């Protein structure tokens, strides 16, 4: 096992320094570990996520519905949103807090964007407004942020936080039309 780890470490080091022709841009080991998967039969890295999405960390793109993938790609391609997130959550097999109902996250049909500056980060309100303004194109069903929920045709209204539901002051939740 130790020999295997050393071989893997050598492969990663060579990729980072550009020793292989596919190492276009040097990247940190952290980025490499989350951005590539290694095919151990050829020692060739392959992209495990679309190359036009730049943010750390990202949800597993393969666990998301097409609408969630499209929204994630769209949001992170916008200059005002690039690298503004401390975390972006996607698939999570869980119920809505305080209920027996599965969350949209359980089917990969929801995203949570956590601002890099913490609770009530101004970028989160900007994102919530962007998602609402582009709801038709992005196939948005609901946006939840800061004790409010938006959906069509109701628009913004109070989000019921009874039963332990999150007020969503630390992240923007978006789920999509199926």
C-alpha cells in the first residue's frame, strides 16, 4: 500500500510540474485532487467535472439533475458569482427538517450556495435576485433565502421556519421544476 501511495504521489507531482503534456496549467494539489480522477491503468487524469466551473468545493456534478447542473454551470459562469462561495451543496439523501418528506436534495434536484463571507453575505441576496430574474430559463421552482421563499406565481413571501426548518440566512437554496 505504501508503494502505491508513493507512485500516486509521483504521478500527481509530475502533473503539477507540467511533466506530462496534458498538464496545461499548474494547479495546487488540493485543486488537482478534487478536479481530476486518475485512471490507474494509464495514469492519465480525466476531468471529473466540467472545466468551465471554477469554485471549491463543488457538489458531485453526476449526482445532480440536468436542471441543477445547468443552473450550477450558469451561475458559476457569471463573473459576479465566480469564486464567491465557501461551499455549494447538491445531492443529500435527507428529509426536509421536521418532516417525513424527502428534500429535493435527495433527488439531486436542489442546490445550496453558501457565501464565502458567512451569514447574510451580500452576494447571497444578489444570487437570490439573479435566480428569480432568470427563473424561466433556469427552470427554477423555489428560491429560499433569509426567511423568505420565492416561487411562481406567488413571488416572494414568508418562509415558514416552524418545526426546525432552516431560515436560510446562511445559504441560498434553489430547487427546480422536474
